[in-house]
């Protein structure tokens, strides 16, 4: 080949295919946690009615890379607040109402038991958006609860939903026909405790007999007296006896 042709060949611009061109900038990829999920942990604050309950929930969640636990002054910044209690008493309701006023957080309840639809409705009215029974609160269920709440979802076991709907329906019927409302306004636990009061047992003896704490006994009896607009325990026992509730 002549030198001129060779030079022309060398100087001619080459066509560039995709493999020769500089790679286009890629969209940023969120870093991944060891679980394979995006490394944006959900902040969680745990509240409990006693230290043992608090330690149990914290221990379960601390092992999960998806969760960052906040406490102390930072607890108010959490996206999810978990309240762990035996039952929804006045003290628990006051805490739930305080959390409801914090627009940053969504509140879930890990509860030992709901004695009635009234207690469940009370929790919902105090801002609870998710409920898990404490007996079922293993690590996986707690994590699913936290993830659902962080995504704006509500969580309520089917039987508790049925209890809530039944209770609301009963309230509506009572409002439409207040004279037809039933006098059977005691839960089994309330009736048991009033029966023990009628037998002369004091708070400590009732607690030992029922395997509840003394504080729970006091709260249950106080709730009955307040709800039925009675004066004291003796008045509550008399009311229950007159209406065949115990």
C-alpha cells in the first residue's frame, strides 16, 4: 500500500461502538444492609410498664439491622413507638395520648390482654395503629409490625378486629335505644375480682389468687367503679349482686 494511503488510513476517524465509549453515569444505588434491604434503618422507641418487658422487646429488635433503637431524649424522634404493657389502664392511656400528639411517630401496642372491646377501642382512640399480643411477640413478628407501621399500615389481629366491631355495634345500638342496653357490663376478670371483694379479700389477697399484680387489681377495680359511676368497692359489689353480674 502507498505511504499516502497508509497515512490516510491511520488518520481517518474511527467509528465508536458502545464498548469503546465512556460509560454513562449510573443512577446511585442505595447501600445495602446485611439483610439485603436498603440501609435506611427504621428508628424505634420502646416504652414499657416495667423494666423486664422493656428489656425483652429491646433485646429482640436490637439484633435486627433494619432497626435503630432510640432512647432518652432522642426517643421523641422515632418513626415508630412500641408500648409494651399487661393491659390498657389509665397510666397506659395517658402515655398513648402523649405519643399521639407527636406527629413524627406512629404508635404500636404490644399487650398482654384486652379484657373487653371497650379497652381496645380506648387504645385505638388514643392513637394506636397496630396491635400485637405479647405472647406472640417474637423477633419476626415484632419486625413485621415495625415495617408495616413505618409504611403507614395498620395491624390488628382478626379476632380483635371482630371484638372491636362488635363493641362499636353495641355502642351504636345503645345510643339508638338506651333503655335496651344490657346490664352485663363486666368482663370476666372484673366479675372475678368483684366476687373476691365480696368474699372479703383485700388487694394483696386478690392479686395472689388471680396471679395479677396488685397494681393491676387496683386498676381493674378502679375502672369498674369509674365506668359504672359508683362510689367505692362496696358499692360496686352491691351493684353487681343486684344485677346478677356475680
